C-alpha cells in the first residue's frame, strides 16, 4: 500500500471531508511520533502498539568474500512493539 492509498483509507475510515484533510492528519501523526522518538520518548497506543527507541551497541563485522572488516558505530534506532489487539487482528485475518 502506497502513502496515497493509505491517505484514501484514512479519509474513508476517519470520515474526512477531503484527501487533503486526511493527508494532514497522516502527516501530523508521523511528525508527532518522529518528534517524540527524537526526544527519546515512547508513544504508547493501547491495543495498537508502542513506538520507542533502543540503543544499539557498536558492531564489527566482516564483508563476505573478502578479508575486509568494518565497524558500525553505536547509534539509537527506532523500534515498534505490536499490541495484543493488533497482533490478534493480523493473526485472525
């Protein structure tokens, strides 16, 4: 599903008057979750899931087929944990 398809679905389910209003709602949600994660806050939507961040340690590895090695620096990554209602809905679909 593309973003345009998703905006149409939000318009239908949210009973928005126009696609533009639905797109503003989608953008507002995405921007709000992003802003919270940048501040290292979690966003919990009961039944849907939780958006959070995790600290990933530095990692070294070897490039397959060569003797070259690399080091990936420690960083913060986004994480999503699915809620029970969402998990059950997907499993029973």
